[in-house]
C-alpha cells in the first residue's frame, strides 16, 4: 500500500496507525473503514453547490452530493472530536490499561479520525470551494468524561452513553442521507463508499451498545423489530437536532439544502 504524504513531504499523521501491527479483530475493522474512504477519493464530484456560514451563524452544508459529503464530514468531525477528547483526558476512571474495552475505544478513535481526514481530502480535491470549515467546535459540556456510564440522577452523559448516542446517530444519518446523492457515476461511487463506511459505523454502534447493556445492539430504538428488520434511518434535520446539541454556536449545522 502506498503511503499518503502531506504537503510538507512527510507521511500524514492520520495514516500512521495503518502501518502499526494490529490484531486480527482490529484489522477487519480498519479494512472496512479505509475501503469506503478510499472509494471516495477515487470518485469525482460534479456538484458545485456553494456552502458556507449562513447569516444566522450556522454552517450550511449545501445540497446534492457535495452537501452529503459536507454533512458526513461535519458528523465525523464531531465523532473524532469526542474520541480525541476522551483520549486527551486519559479516558475515564476505572478503565484498565490493556483491557479489551480500552482497545475498542482506541480502535474507534482511529477509525473516526481516518473517516474525518478522508472526507476532508475528498472535498479538498473535488469541491474545495464548497467545503465546510474543518474547525467545527464541539461542545461536550453535557458529557462527564470521568464516568463510564451515566450516573443515576446525573444530567450529564457517561462516556459510553455519549459514544452510543454518537454512533447510533452516525448510522441513522448515513442511512437517511443516501437519497440526496446524485445518480450520476460519481454519485453512485459516493453511495457505494457511504455504504461501506456506514457498515463500519454500525459495528461501532453494536460494540458500544453491548458495553452499555449486553444484548442491546438490536433493540427496537435502532432496528425495526417485528416489521422489516431494517436499521432505522433519520433525516438530516432529525440528525442535526441532536448533533447541534454537541456543537458550539457558530459551528451548528444548517441542512436546509438537504430536503
């Protein structure tokens, strides 16, 4: 596999985990993440819709295929920001170094950073003039980074509950955004890539949900049990109603172009 080089001629930091020996379980998770993201880079984008900051101070993702990519990029920024904050804070109390749970959280961190950086690279190459900002600011005041799960009576989410919320939201977002991608060749390539990425996000969600409550990965709040057995999807408007709770003013998302 050829290495990815940044503008200074050095290997990009976000690719370095790909060259570190990893366990078999982690390998298959990385394979799914990078396969989908690589497909994004190999496809082109013909949608030149403008995206920027609206007068109200929210970040407009735009419309069409570029709008969907911006939307996904914003959500990946949020997820990567969460796992980065978790690692920077030395995780939560009681988490054992070398434990399976820590390995899972490390894997999810690397995946989300890879997803974020590949979306950024794809947009920079194909739609730089319409790409949303890469410095969206999260607001994690509602998360207690010292608590594994939400404490009884607490108004703040525990780490695993927050991870569950982000991962479930990401899966529902990808499932609900596919219909906004153009049906030209480039759009179909993006759709295939999104399908590969959402499968990785669903693995994340299942892992986290089972850590919170064993056997809950197919609960009725995420899967339509008793009907078609399909994963629940959410519209962009439904997704940002939750996502914006974790973004600061000026970084909140406007998805009015994706209707």
